[in-house]
C-alpha cells in the first residue's frame, strides 16, 4: 500500500516562503513521477510542478521562477520550495506519485494560506 504524507503547509504573509515535503512509503518501483498539485476554493485542481525519477522538472507558468521542486530518491521524498508567495497561491496542495504504467496515488493535502 502506497502512502503519501505531506507536511510543511501553513499561514505566511505575502512575499514569504514555505517548504512542502511529501514522503512516500510502500513504493515498489523506482521509476515514477512525483508532483505537486493545488486546488483553491471553487477551482479545479491544477499542476504546480513535477519531477521525474531522472530529475526532469516541469512547472506551471504561474510559479516559474518562484517555486522549486526537488526529490530525494533514496528517501522517496519530494519537496516544493515556495518563495515570493502571493495571495493567489492560497490553496490545498496535494502530492501525487505516478508510475509510468499510469497507476497513481494522492496525498491527503496540506493547506497553504498566503495573507496580503
């Protein structure tokens, strides 16, 4: 059973920083994509950033230059460093692991609130 545990969310002022972590357990394969998504109230869940097992990164245009995704394959952990946060970054942030077979798993989500 794959489990994803997110941490690091919270309340921060505009311009501040937060670092999210997502630790995966029960992983039985090494090749997979790890990603962060977010969902604001009344909006659809959207991709924020993703990183492959080989280290290739992809970012939403809205976070390029402000957010950095990284992973520690030995620890099955993915991180999201968020700098220069804006009120519009307020959302529940979800971790997702996707095997290349297409099987995927979601974390429970962590709230990020940016005050103006």
